[in-house]
């Protein structure tokens, strides 16, 4: 029986590329650098904001110093404009409500910086009793490292066999596998079904309600 579901944030609970793209483009524009379209940012995201900024910069400018500078400017701009274009995917609110009603614990593990993760969760899901909301923290490696998933398991006291990790990227799937928990990919996010299956997803779902069907089968 599944007692805990760990969700990724960007591309799983929330569509956030609009704000990520607008913020990164604003920083690039301020430096007179080329901007990118929405499709490009769907490929750039998923591995933390520093990697996003590195991918957005022209290759010749990808020095450690320049990446750090753009990253700091991005975080400042994005934090101030974090929910201008972002929204929850269809069915997410109902899914979270039903999971809580069933007594299933829910948590968020994201590669987004911690402050941004907390801001978005508070903005869009203020009444959802998440057992943990973990973003990118200095002392914890990013997914696909399983450290954050394992921390959630320790905090909740739930075993790996009673847990699912739901996400839209190979990093989510690999983190789940490394933690020994079930890996559920979502097709509505930022990566393809093929990428998720190649990473080892146990299943890929096309709508949030399918997760409830999956939980019913695991009773």
C-alpha cells in the first residue's frame, strides 16, 4: 500500500517555464545577450537554476564567474516575478486533495532553489499539508542523487516500498530508483515519454487522475 507520494514541482505539479524563460531572458537582455524561446527553455530546465543559466549563456561566456553572476541576477529577478505566468496543471488540485483525504502523505522534492520552491508551494498549495518541501539546498546534492528523497523517507517514517516519486525528467526517475522507491513519470511535463522510460520509469501517466488508479491497484 502506498503511504507517501513525493512530487517534483516544475513540470509535474506546476507549469513554470513561462516565468523561468521570462526571467532568464530579462537577465540576458540586460547584458545584451541573445534570448531564447519557450521550446529552448523546456530543454534547459530540470537540473537547477545554475545549470539553466549555464545553458542559456553563449558557450564562449560559460565561465564559472559569469555563470554565478547570471545565476544571482536570475534568482533576484525570478523571485520577484515567480508567479506571473505559472499555473498548476489540470487535475493537480483534485489529485492532492484526494491523496490527503485517503491519508496518503505528500511531499515536494525539487531541483529549484529552496526559496523559490517554498514560494511557489505557498502560493499555489497553501492548504496542502506537505510533509516536506525540499528545494536545492547547499548541503544536499540535486536529483538524480537520492539524498532528498531519502531525507523525506526518514522524516515521514515511510518505507521505500510504500512510496512513489512522481516527476517529469530522467533526474526524477533516477533519484527514485536510487532511493529504492517507485518511479512514476508524467507525460505532461518538460521531457518526453521516451526519456522517462529510458531512465527506468515503472510507468508513465498522462493525467493526474491516473495516479489515483495506480494507487488503488497497489492496495
